[in-house]
C-alpha cells in the first residue's frame, strides 16, 4: 500500500505538471495572436498607408490617393478581402480612383500571411455611425421596388451593374463598380452609405434625389444591390 502522504505528493506534482503545461500552451497561443496582430498592423502601416488613410475625418476624394480604410471593418467582407489582397485583379473603380494617371496603377499584391493579418487588422477599423444588423435580405416586394428605384434614378449610369448581357454587366464607369457587390461589402455599410454618401466622402458628387428618398426606399435599393453577383 502507498502511504497517504506519498499519494498526496504524487497527486500534487501531477497537478503542477498539468497546470504548467496549460499555462505554457496558453502563453504560446496568446503569443501567436500578438504576433499576428503585430504583423497586421505592420503590414498596413508599412504597405497601405502610403495611399490609404486609416484614421482622420472624412475628406473629399480629390484630396486623397485611395479610398479610406478607417471604416474597413464595417465595409469589407473578410474572406473576400483576404483573397483580393493576394490577387487584386478586380477593379473597384474601373477607370481608377479618379481621372489622374497616377491613380490608375495596379494595386499591390500581398503574400497570404500578410493578407490575412492585414484583413484581421482592418476588421477592427470601424465607424460607430454604421449600425450592425440593420439590413436583412429583401423580401420579393422590396427587391422589386428596389430594382424599380435603381433604374428610375439611373444608378447604372455611373456604376457597372450585373446584367444578363454578353459581358455580364452594363453601366457607366465614373464611380465604383457594383459587380460582385454581395461578395465584397457588408449590407449595413452599403445602406448607411446610401443614406448620405457625403457623410463618408464629402463633395462625393453622388446623385442624391431632391427631396431625398425616404429610408424605406433606400432600404429597398440597398436590398436589391445586395443580390448583385
């Protein structure tokens, strides 16, 4: 028989070994998170901020080199962003962020670990004005109404819009493309931006009906836009 005091010592040592192991694993895990977060911050601050702002007040497009990222966490869907950062072939602005030649250069491509870390960092860049969970999938009635308004107000005149045509789209190129919108952007961001584009890009030049559309119409248009593939 093993004496009780020896059993207690053996048990205590076992508990200590398990505790040390758990603490060690936790430390490694936390260290990994810290390293990833650090890589994301370093990647964005060394490779992105030359063109994109990650802080500051909304500013007109003419004063910037590229779209702002201070609300990237509200705007971009993470999975799409990680993939696009590695292979940035899709053009958000078909003819460039504006008409100046220096703004038509190809976007820098990141390595897989850089893209993932940068996307995780950008996911934390949020704007309190964008409320999460406001937009829901549109009902058939909302989608039909949204499509009608979209066409009546000529949204396709400035934006590439998915369509059943040989090219797969129609529309103008003077503003951002709406192709694959449902894969790229969060619906809540699109809705809030549609309510007043100048809140995020002063002097945007975006068409705003007079009088402005009621929120239920903007909601319907957004719901329709969020089915764009």
